[in-house]
C-alpha cells in the first residue's frame, strides 16, 4: 500500500487516482451505521431489493461511499449531497470526481480531482454465451480478437473487454446513449491495456485491476498518464488491494 492522504488537496496536488477495494461482507458490523447515513432515496432503493443479501450489500457499498466522500470532503457522511446527471451518475460539488462499482461481495471506489473516472468490476464465471454477447455488444475488431483466442482463454478475454468497455462508458457518462460498438479496447493476453479506437473524443487512460481471486475490474481516467494509487483502509485493516495494474 502506498502512503497518500485521502483528501481533495492530495488529489489536486498529485493528479493521482485513488483506488479503494472493499470486501462488502466484511462490513457487516457497520450495517446500521451505514444505513443511518443514507438519504431517503437511497433507503428506498435499498428496500426494493428482493434478496436480503443484495439489500445489505447495497447499503454497505453506498454507506462506504458516503464514508469515503466524507473523509475527502471533510464532511459528515450523512451530509454529503449528491446531484445526478442524465444517466443518474452521482456527483458532488468542488471538483472531486468519483465512481463506484460492485459485484458479488466486492466493491471498488475511485477518486480523482477534475478528471472524469469510471470503473467496473465483475465476478468471474463461465460464460456459455460469451460469443453471442460479444457479437451484440463488442466492436467487429473485438469480436475478431476474441474468437482468435484458444477456447480456454476466451472467458478471461471476454471479461477483460467487458470491464474495460463498461468502465469507459461510466467515465464518459453516456450510459445507454453511448453505443458499446463505437469504441474499441484491447483484450488479447499480453496486449497493452488501452483504447484502440475511440469516436467519442478525448484522451483516456485505462487500468486493469484484479481486486480478489475470482474478480476482474477496470478503471478508466480522463486525460493522459496518471498513477492509480491503492489506498489503505482507515478502519483498522488493509483491504485486499487491486495489485496487478
């Protein structure tokens, strides 16, 4: 873990992007604390989850986001005010940019200053329909690259491509309005992690992250080269870090 204070000033001074990896099921003791910090709309969304486990993980993921934002902004987590863009991407005032993604029992959080950031995390699983999904959502070149791989490598390549594309969409903020086929990312093993084609403008930096065994993630940051800094958990232990950028 690298030493870097979780403050807006630190992000502004260094240009770094802070990455937090959180094991949601390890947050069970803070469930009630996190619930108390949520706004009414967040509580209503939590209550719409059918399964208790999903509801509890949502509360922990959202509660930890508020806790981290409170630290960066020097605010009580319950007082953090969100605004929402056209695709319901949350934002706060003051130049702090952030994004959250969670899958299964893990959540990722990224924070930057003045640079849009997006991320995705997926729990790895066999994908019998990977090629069909690729034909639907990947660019023709990405489909070609995927099919060129030996069968035993395609599942990993599919998730590499999927997480990078989802992270880019979240960074741009385009949601469903941004066609996944309008840009191309690398996916072949050993290939540089990058945008290979982008019709949407701007310069972007991509990172692969591996939060834990059985998970794959990606982070996309607006602008040129920057450092992705894994952060230490302030709550008494080190999180499992996304070590393999």
